[in-house]
C-alpha cells in the first residue's frame, strides 16, 4: 500500500498516537480532545496530497533548499504553530510533536509493509520532505510571533519607563537650583542627572529597536540640510567630550542633501563614539565626507584590534553578536552597552535608501563606509 493511501486509511490511529503524545506535554495535560489534535488531521491530509502530486527531481532539490511552492493564505502548519504558541508551547515542544508524528506514521506503515519497493522508498523520502516543510512553516510562524510579542513588550517598556525617568530628571534639576545644597549633595544630584540621561539613551535605543522589528522601520522626515555643517558640529561636540583623542575631519565636494537631520546626526555620533570606544587609546580617528554626482559617501576609520570575519558578519545584529561571544566576553559586555547602536545606525541608513559596510584589517584598522543618495524621497518615487 502506498504511503498516502495508508495514511488516509489509518488516519484515526495516527491521530490517536498524536493525541496520546500531545497530552504528555505540560501545556496540554488538561486540554480537550479537539485542542490536543488541533490541526494534525489537516497537516496529514496536506502531506497526503503532496505525496500524491508528481514531483520532478529539481522540485525536490528546490524544496530541500527552502524554495517550496508558494501557498496562498496560512498553511495548516502555520496556524498550528500560532495556536500552540498561544497555548504556552515552547519551540522544543512544538518540534517534538512533528518528531512524534514522523515516528508514528513510519512505524505503523512499516508494520504493514513486508518488503519495501523502490516506490515505497520514494514515498518515505517524500514523506520526510513534507514533514520537514511543515516543521519549517511552523517554526517560522512561531519565531515571527514570538519576536513580534517581544518587540511589543520592549516598546511598552520603553514608553512606561520614560515617565518615571522624567520625574527623576526634574527632581535632580530642582535640587541643583537649591543654593543651600552642599557640595556633596550637589555632586550626587549631578550624577543622578547623568545617569538619567544614559538610561534615556538606552530607552530610546530600545524603542528604535522594537519599532524596526515590528515591520515599520525607522521613521524619518527628510528636509534640505548641509551635511558639512552638521558633520562639523557633531565632530566638535565629540572632541569636547574626548579631548585626549584626535578626531580628524575632512569634507569634500557638494554636501547638500535632503535627509532627516536628527537621525543622520545620530548615525554619525554613534559611529564616531563606537570608534572612540573600540579604538586604540589616544590614536587618531578619521572622519570624511565626500559629495559626488551619485550622492554622499562618508567614512569613519579608527586604529584597533582586527575584528574577526565571523564577528564582522554580525556587526549590525546585536542578538547574533551576543550569541557568538564566549562566556568571558559576555561577562565583559554586561558592564557595557546593549550593542543596539550599530543596529539602529544601519536601520537609519537603510531608511534613507543608503548602504553601510565595515572592514577591519591590521593595516587600515576598522573602517565604516556609508553611502547615501542626496534625496531618498525622490529616489523612492523614481523606483
């Protein structure tokens, strides 16, 4: 008996084994029969249809590489993942259901097949492909929903923290206006103000991070500006903050553009501050901006340890950058920043329809190169 026919003929037995396993998972130990089985029957029927559909060798290869035919609307596997997430499933428990389904079908089928033919072996391969495809769809939907919920939480947290921060900041300013305040208490009040400012920067980064992950991207409002003026002002400000670090600025060509001034300033400030933090103490940082017919290119370069290629690949992804660090590196990072600055920098550049790249060599140090069109709004209309 071909596998698809076997699944259809033994659907109840397969579903009963699925149910028996699902009830052992803690989120479902008191669930109804309907909840336990969820979309298992629909997924099995989709698999049967897949097994009964002709598939060329290239189609099999494409599917194995993640290029399965597009399906309109949500698949049964995607809907199943959403329901299981809402039931409190971990991703490991979700994957365990598919592992149990695979085992049940092949074990029950094997008991009916005395000797496997070439068509039986082909059915087994196709069945495993179909299970893997369903599992991939479920994991993708589960991960997307979980990431979205985490980002909503971050956004709510960021907004909720701003009000008490504002109250603390106002309190420190009121204290500093008191002429009778002792020098010690004045010092404490100033430190409170600085700490509030730092937390405010972290909250702003969290909000930007959550907004970009919710699909809307970094919001920008473009207006005519002279980047030479903005660039000079930001570099001068950073020179005041870091008087012991030479920051060399070179401006060339037409630097008139139509950008979001505050966001572009944030990008430049983030990159130079990053160069200060990770560069060799006292070594020169080079900042340049060159305008040409294509747009504006800026470069931020500093001396420092060569960044390994593996880290360069995830330079703009804080989660992956953290994941590849050793336990010792993570402990050191815990005393530093969240590492969202570079992620937000890339998001701002991309919102301006530009590009950002980074290289790191022993000879030239670490170099960030940003290319931006002069008028991203006009470029969007042309595109």
